[in-house]
C-alpha cells in the first residue's frame, strides 16, 4: 500500500504531461550545451559551391558584422542579410574551418540548399522576417516560421539541434497568433 501512495504523485505528473502533449518539455538552450566558445580569428571562408560564391560578399560582411566572434554552437558564426522587405537570408560559418552551411529550414523546405529563409505569417497578418534565436554556448536554434505561404499556411516553432555538422529537428510546435 505504501508503494502505491509514493508512486501516485509521479504517475499523476506523467499523465498530466502526456495529456498536455508534452508542451512543458520544449527544448531549452541549456539542455544542449556547446562546450567552450571558440575565440580565435575565423578561418578563411571556403567558397567552393556556386551558391556560396554567389553570396560571397554577403557572407563575408556577415562574418565581419558579428565582429569575427562565434555566436552559435561554440564555433559557428550565424551571418544574416536582407534581400528585400520582408526577406532574410542566412549562412552558418564554421569559424574553425571556414566551411559554410545552409540554415536548417529554407524557403524551399527543410534540408534544402538555399540561404533564403521562409517568412513568418501569423493569422491574417502581413508576412515578416522569421524569428530566429540562438546562443554562443548552445547547439540549439529556435526558428519561428511559416514554411508554406500557400493555402492556410500554418506557422510553427522549430527546434533544431546542430550535431556533427548537421541539423537535427528535435521538435515542431504549431504557433498561434498572439
């Protein structure tokens, strides 16, 4: 009888979390530490792909704009530049190697090679640039976007993990208008 009484609060807590869809368990920056933050000068950019060559000036400016400091995942530089109103492009640069990576989600979809980010459109509002959050000491990037601008166009908060030079989608949560 004592075992039932002791485990009842734990079971009840688990059932409440399951019923709520686990909303309380969204990834947090502190859950995905990056380790030491790289502080040396960034390596020369590897402009070895046609798309990186096309945007070489913007990528270089992006590295310079963040004062040559890593601002994501311990050793990466997130460079962003405008391309209209609203329009935003983003490249991820490895400060140690100069390798250039694409964002975790693009206007064309997740995992596709493009620097163009999707817009964020909540309800019937005017589209705006996506909400992107990241930290120098975390491997987690949180991106609020509307992946498709056609039809009903639902918006989401995506939780991406940078792991072994790749993006891993941890969670996708529907966004509601505020």
